[in-house]
C-alpha cells in the first residue's frame, strides 16, 4: 500500500469514527497532493510516496508557522487546533533524525566537502539536503552547519 492509499484509508476510518479534526486535516492533505499532481501538468500524473512526503512536510511547516503566529496573537484555541492537525500530519512522515544524529553528520560532511567558511554553506547543505531529505528538518540542519562554519 502506498502513502496516498494509506491516507485515503485513514480518511475513511476518520469519517466512520466521526473524528472531525482528522477528517478535515486529511481532506486538506489530499487536496494539497492533488494540487501537486496537477501542477506537474501531465494528465493522470500520480505523485510518488517521496513527493507526497514533500507535500506533507510543507503542510507541517505551515502548521508550525501558524502555531507560532496564533500563540503570539494570544489565540491559544487556534494554536491547539493547529497542533492537533500537526500531530496527524506527522504520522505520515518518516521517522525524523534527532538533533544529536544531525550534529554527528555535519562535521563529517564538512570534511568531505572541504568547507572552511560560511561561504561554503551551499556545498555542505547541497550534500546534506540530498542525504537527509524527508528525514530531518533542513532549517535545523542549516543552523547546525552555520554553527560549525562560523
């Protein structure tokens, strides 16, 4: 079973269980996936699991930004709703690497690319982002790389 089939099955289950938050979140995710497929421009294009993970990651990033904005605006009710949606979306992402695991990879990659200054961040991030795509928060990876090269 691929990821989009799993999402569809989970939507059916959420509908049966009358879980309104899960239903709305999964419907939004399915719509975002369909929009991605349409943006590819080919008739009948089906997104791969890896591409769907990318869509999910964008949805997760949006939720995190919304949570921060709602907390800053003293709207805890909306922040709580976004947090529930975030938890649902994160169930479909591959297990994320811990900060310690990322910190152990960064120095090794810096040596491989012979990076020596902040100007070399692009080389290091190019290699790491290909390696860690879907497995780690790339903004955290970038922050750690910047720390090492500063």
